[in-house]
C-alpha cells in the first residue's frame, strides 16, 4: 500500500522537527489514513487501532530528528506504525494463542461448505497470521523484515503465511481452474 | 504426481528465487493444477490489496498534539525545575538570613531602596515558584495522559500546553540573565504568575472536562 507523497516534504520536515503545530498537523493529515488502515488490519479492534494511530504519530513527532531521508518518509512512518501495532498485539494477547495450529489441512466441521467474504476471513485468522499476511502481501515487507519486527525466525514468518493462505483458500471457498 | 505445497508456491512468488526451488519451478512449468493454484494466490493477494481502507472514527490530532506538548513541557521542566529550585533556595537564603533585607550590613552601610525592592520581589517569586511546583505535582499525580478526554477538552488543553511552552521558554531565557536588574526581576515574577495561571486553568480543564470550565 503506497501513501500519497507529502507535498512540500522538504520545507515541512524542518518545521516538524521544531515542533511547529501546523507542520505537525499537515504531516498527520497526509499519513493518518494509511497509518490507521495498517493498524486496523493488524489490530483486532478499532479502539486498539486508534491507540496505535496516536502512539505512532506521537513517536513520529518525537523522533522526526532521526529521519535522515534515507528511504521514503512513508516507509519510515510505516515501520513505526507496524512496530506499534505488533507491540499492541503482544500486549493484548487476544483470544487465540499466537500460533496457527496444524488443523489447517483438516477443516473443522463448521468450515465445510463455508464461504465467507475476504474481510471476514481475514478477521478470522489468528492475530499473528493476519499480521504476517498484511505485512507481507499488502505492505510488501520481506520475511526477513517481518521476522525482525516480530522477533521470530524467517521460517516462522514463511510458515505463518503459507498456513494463513491455506486457511483463506478454504474459507473463501475458492476453486482452482486449471 | 506430487503437487507443490502452498509454501512452495508462495516461495516461487518471492523475488530472487532460492536455488533449491529449481525443481519446484520445473514442476510448475508443466503442471496445470499448480499453475491454477498459483493464480488463485495471485488473485487473493490482489483482492487483499484492493480491500477498502478503513478510516478512524474521529480526529486524533489534537489529542496527539496535547500529549506531545505535555511531554516536551515535562522534559523542559525537569531541567528548568533544577534552575528554579536553585533560584528559590537563593531567594530563601536572602529572606531568611539574620542580616537579611531589613538588617544592616557588616560594614555599617544601610541597604539601598533598590535592594529592598528586589527582596520583596524575591519573596513573591519564591512563593509563586512554590505554587507552580505544587500545581505541577498535582497535574503529575492526576496524570491526564492516562485519561480519556473529549475533543473539546483536548483542544483547550492543547492550547494551554502551547501557551505554557511559550512561557517556559521565556522563563528559561530570563533564568540565564542577570538577576540583579529589578526590571528583569519584575518580568520574571510576571512570567511565573502567568505560568501558575495557566497551570490552574489546565487543572480546571482536566478536572471539569472543559464543559464547566467556562472556556
């Protein structure tokens, strides 16, 4: 997912570094939708996503001096947002354990004949699996990067993604056409 | 025939294929079923990317700004606090010294009017700094950052925090200047009074949630 580039980034960032409220607001307005969308896809609830949005921009305003222009500004903000969202997941320890179990290949009875839309299927994944799918398939992070952010191994990230896709395929009732 | 696993198919989508996947690639080239599975994955990823973008339910900028300013003020106050404590201590020394403002000097000369005026100012300053510290401590204990606030309260709190920052910067500036100049002392007193007023207003806003603060 690409954010819109911030118009006049070069003139705005020095002002943001000085804590100028109007410049901060411009930065917030330019990227808040993207940050919230990322947070909402990773977090289980809207409230958590809104907390992540606030924590992300607070961190951005505090640490903007550390952004040296290596890579895009959105890339830098997105890394902060992803890290905050994953931190929130770890803190909350939602309903599931963080592992997807090996029952992926063996559908539960209620999965048989089930056909749900993609939003619902995504919601149904475990927190970790959903985060890996979103970070890899949508945000474009590599398995190496995801493993680092999650403090896990690369093979963990790969297997989470594969299992999540297998589940999504099942829940979406997709038929392969050769 | 053994078809490719989901993990292998996903690996084949990664940029920079690993050498160990040569066999998988060769299989894919000839297996229509695996090609169809790979297309399904591509389509699923495309659908994920096309999902609607959720929007936050309300605007969060003022709450973020308010917290940012409060953080910055706290940091500044940690440093300014050391300075003001030192100032308060020196004021107390002058006021409480046996041969203080009303006493005579060891060399028998009387204390001039300028010194007497500055001492009154010092006493007021010590009181107002102490009051400022009390309010600061009360705010710290109340910990507004940990509480939910509505947009109107956040707006007013952010404005007050901004004003406090400005006053703090001026106090810092005056702290670096010569204290013996009476005009500067008067200005310093005015700034600390303003600071206490703003802290009082901030407490009111947080405690009464703006609605009843008449602002």
